[in-house]
C-alpha cells in the first residue's frame, strides 16, 4: 500500500483528480510522487490549453505568481541561501506582509523558463507549486491540500528571510510598500529544520478538518 493515492474522478464531465492519504506517516514527498504518477499515466484533461495533448512547450503557468518554500530555495541554491534571496527570488513587502516568489524576467516570466523551448530549465528542482500543478480539474480537498502545503512552506521561507541581510546590513527587499515586517507574524511551521520534503509529514501541516477528510476518505474507501 502506498502512503498516498491520487485518483481520477469525473468533475463536471471532465477528468480530474482527488487525493487520499493512507498513512499517518505520509510526507510531502509522497504527495509529490503520487501526483507525478498521476500526471504520467492519467492522460488528464488540459483545461488551460484544450488543443494540446501535452504540457511540453506550454508555459502559461510560468507567467504567474510562483511562491517558493524553504525546501525549494535549498534545492535551487544549495547552502547559499543568501544568494538565493538576492539573485533568484523576489521579495515583496507591503506593510507587515512578506511575499517571496520566483524571480521574473523583463517579460514577467519565471527566470528559469527556456524562452526558445517553452520549458523549465531547472525542471528537476522546480518549486513545489510547479511540481504539484496539474492542468486539470481537482476536488476541493485536493485544492486545499496543495494550498496548505505550499503556504506552510512559504511561511517557513519567510521565517528564514528575517535572518538574511544584504550588503547594506538590511533585509533583502526588492519591492516595498511602507514595509514594516515583523517576525512575530510568522511562527514556526512543520517545515522548520527540514531540508527535504521526505522530512515533512502531511499530518503536521494539514488543518484538522482537511486531514480528517483526507484520511477518513481512505479508510472508507478500503472498507
């Protein structure tokens, strides 16, 4: 039995997916692996580009906001997290809100997008939000799971950002609107101390209601 199943479901007449968790030990990496398997074998409906039969060369999602988790940043830049904040990521601060995303080129596209081929030049180390994006419908439970995992990982990256100073001794901020960031707004997350998605358990991330739906659905399915 695998720790997580991503299963095909019919959503308003289109092929979509739902998620079931089979073990309390299931990790974020298990979730990624299950989605990878679904993407490879499902032949899922391309809801954003109906004439395409493959994601290859379609870069619509590369032109949107791409949040980054702490584990993403470590995978992209290794131990040089300071360089990551300076040269790879984009830090926007408005008041007390800190938003850290992938850096964009002059045309508003991810800096890792290969413009000629329309594909990611850093595919194996692409951010979690990219890795878990499936261009087809999904259930409310599947949407909430992805959102809670990505948000927790991003908050942990923001926590680490408070410890990074630029050459001027100040926090790295690429764009600020009356910036007044406060570390107290970003408490410890289940990603704390983790360098790999295998170290982060989904049960520790999910809200109680979401976890109950994910895990209960699995038990009912096997009954």
